[in-house]
C-alpha cells in the first residue's frame, strides 16, 4: 500500500521523536566518535528528507518559513555524498533546526486533521 500524506507526516514526526531520544543528554564529541550514533542520526534525517518530499505543496506553502528545499536536499547529500556529510551541520540540525519543523508539523496536523 502506498503511503498517504498523513503517513508521510507521521514518518517525519516519528523520525524527529527518534532523533530527540537519540541525542538526549549527548554531547558533540560523543556524536563525532560514535559511528553508530552518527549512522542512526543520518538515517532519521534521511527519512525526514524523503518523507517531506511527499507532503502536499499546499501544506508546505502554509508553512513557508520552513526551508523545505533544504530539507529535501540534505537527503541527497546523505545518500550520494555520504563521505562528505558535515557532522557539525548534522548535529546542528538535530539540536537546533528540528524544533521549528516539529512545530510546523503539529500545526499541519491541527489544520488538516482536527
């Protein structure tokens, strides 16, 4: 069965929740040294990137402050330029950028499903 936009929104939300749990209490240096932690974070960001591509344009246009193109692009970097992933940028995304995205997704849920 093909994933619906609601499924995709939930995939992004679940990936954000997983990232929050993954990085909770961790420091940058642990992230840099732990290859499994980095791989998990990359995978969750990749899921966010791919699922976000399948959200309806109308939904995304209602949340124009979110950098949707950059979110889509980071997945390409992780998939195709995996040896050049900027660890500092990935850590920044996990710690600083996801809260705005999560807020946008919660507003989408409220706007379209309540």
